[in-house]
């Protein structure tokens, strides 16, 4: 994979007009100020962490760490007060604490951004900041729309000591100490195979006009996991929120993007600000499709894992053995879940062992 050149820098007036064009009367947000920088797209090879680049284009000096000094990042995730969200947050926070101070980690502080608007029973267990949800009915049942709005509020009200932020999710488990994968103005992100800007140009042109360059300037990412400088996120977050709402308002876009709509919105918002991400394939693995943990840092257990007793994946059918977070919508999974049968990939076995360790050590695990 190679770097891709950006088109010429858009004029400041055009950028400001585009951002303000996404504004809604519901919110009186601060006017955005953008950096007009042309940033090459970087891709990190999953084998040894080396960066690949087109030999015609030199690696920007800003991408090279000039010192060995630590660059800590604040871990932030958005959550609700539903039991389904709470048990995932508890497991996630357990593994954050286990990995935080190990060699190689650059994890700093931690915040659960609770967008239910009121305190819950985890306030004393997990560092939490309460923010407001979107006005009733605005998310139309797509609760993820609250995520960008939650980040906007948190960034405005919180005192964040670190210069970088990791946007994480409740269903993330840290399996290795996580260093700061970002490099200055280049945030780090995981590339999702199903985020395909080049295949959705017609839709994306509603939000990313031709004057901004080709749609390949939009990275194939979501907002999580992303490690990004705090000042960049402060600029992107209001645009991300407004683009999300604008996309949800457009029936064609809403139908096409579905549950990944807010991911596309973050990618578009970043591109509108001229921000491009280093794509780290080893940032995360997603069982059961990723078979080995290897050198990866985060397990994302968004998919159900269903197997027969021969250790064969049942592909969409409920297996004789299964682990699916959606089986526990009303309360936490029990302690000591049975391990999968022989032949199941290492990634799935590791996931269940990590869940079991956390639940065995978190006090009052059965509390909702």
C-alpha cells in the first residue's frame, strides 16, 4: 500500500462555508477554525509496524518521533446507563487498569462519557463525566448518534491533561499495552473493510463536495479506535456531529449506510478538516474473523461467535457453543463462561478468557 497525494488545498472561505453549511439551529456551536494542510495518507504494515510509502514521496518529518519521550493519551469512551453498556464498560475498564502501567503503554487517564444525562451506579467505580443526550427523538432510535454530541460536550467541559485522546468503545478489551500510535498531526486509526468511500461517491458528494478533492481523501475508518491530538478533535467533533445528523436526515444515505452511518460521518468530518489518519491494521482484531491475536492491541467483540462442538464456525446459525454480547442485553454475562471447544481460533479463546478473568475479579459483578 502507498501514500496517496491530496488535491490542492481548498481555500479557507470554502472550508468555512462547508462546515457552517452543516450547522443546525438546534445547536449554537463555536465556529470552526481549520488547518489547511495537505497530509499524505500513511499505512502501517501489520507484520512489523513499518510504514510503507511511495518512493516518490518522502515521509514527512512530522511523522518521525524525534525523541523517546512518552506521549500519553487519555482513554475516552461513550456509554449509556443501560445494563448492556455498563457490563461492557466494567470489563473494558478492568483491562485498561491491567495494561496501563505495563512497559510499552502510553495510556494516560480514563473517562467514561455517560450520555444518559444522569448519574448511575458506576460513578464510584469508573471515572465518569455526565453529558446530555440528544433531544428526544432526534436520534430516531440510532443511539450511536449521541456519540459525537457526547464528545462535543465533554471536550468543552472537561479538563484533559493529555495532549492526545483515544476514542474507544465499551466492547474493547486491551490485550497488549497500547503505545501512542499517532504522530503529531497524523492521528492513528483502524481501517474497516466495510467503509468504502470510493464505492459511495454519489452519496458522499452530498457532504463532501468536489471542491474538496476526490472521495479517496476520505479515510476508510470510523471514530474508534482513533488516537488523535486533542486540539484536532476539538475542531473535528462539532463537524462530525453535524454531518452525522445531516446524513441521518437524508433518507438515501440513512438507508445505505445504516448502522455505520456515524462512522462515515467521522471520516467525512476529518477529511473536511484536511485531517488524514495513519491506518494501523494491528490496532485491533475482531473475532471470529481475525483468527490470531498476534501483535494486536485491542479485541473488539462486536460480532457473535458461534461454533459447533467440532470447532467449526456455523456462519449465522446459533452454534452449540456461542459467545455473543447481544445475549446479555438485560444484564451481565455470568462468571466463568465455558471455554469454546477444541479447534476454535485463538482469538475467540482469548476473548472468553479475558471476559472470565475480568468478571472473576470485578466486585459485585452481578449488579446491574
